[in-house]
C-alpha cells in the first residue's frame, strides 16, 4: 500500500458525488438515525459506473471500484457483526469504497477513526459518563481476550440497543471525509 496515495483527491466528479451522498446520509442519520438503502445503493452504482467510465486514465476502473467496495464492506461488516456499527453505516462505507477505491478508503477510515474518537470523547465528557466509558472499554478488552463478544454481557455495548450511548456514525463519516478531502487537497500543493 502506498501511504502517499492514501491522501490523494479523487477525480472532481467522483468527489462531488461522494459529498452529495455523504451530506445526504449525515442529514438522514442525524434526523432519523437511519441511512436509507436507496442512497447507499445509488452511491455504490454511481461509484462502479463512474470508475468504470474513468478507467485506467485516472488509475480507476471496474476492478478498482469493486475492490474498494469489497474492502470497505468486509471491514465494516465485521464491525457490524460485533454490534459496533449499524447496517446503514456498513452500506455507506461500502458506497465510499466503490467511489474512491480501497487505498483512499483506508485514508478515510483512518481519519474517521480519529475524528470519531475525538467526537465520542467530547460526548462522553459532556454527558458525565467518562468513568462508565472507561469501565466499558476495560470490559470490552477483557471480553475480547476471552474471545467473547462484550455486547452479550452488557446491553449498553450493543449499538442496536436504546441504552447505548452513540453518535450518528453517518454524520461522523461525513465530517471525517470532508476533513480527509481538505487534508488531501493541502498535501497536493
């Protein structure tokens, strides 16, 4: 993997579609805590179509898009299986992978993890749950060491449970991707 390529801008038309999909997903996720299938499917189809048309002239193509889709879906499906992500988040990241390819997707994934962590920390502190959250992190690590999913013993750790403290991850992904695009544009200078 070329680390420099992790932070490069996608072609302008792809970036425009990416931003439209992400901003729409963020609005839906903040208002309804759901990301609609029509949006994520449209993102995947447009990603595959645009990259196929762009082809090798931009380092894209059908394989580029399908690998991005598969990598993003696979990693987020694993997080979904652990009850750490919702299904809409999985499909949204798959659409992003189809649009930008697997290497740029890893850059977005990295930035999303960092910004999501900061946003989560702010939420935890604002809600006065720092001590409880530190206990939960410790519990998750001990359960992982034992090979057990932590959400089975603590319903608060299941993203699907109403008791879980969570951020609308679609909005986190949108903010993070905008930051990624800005950082990539800055590094391109």
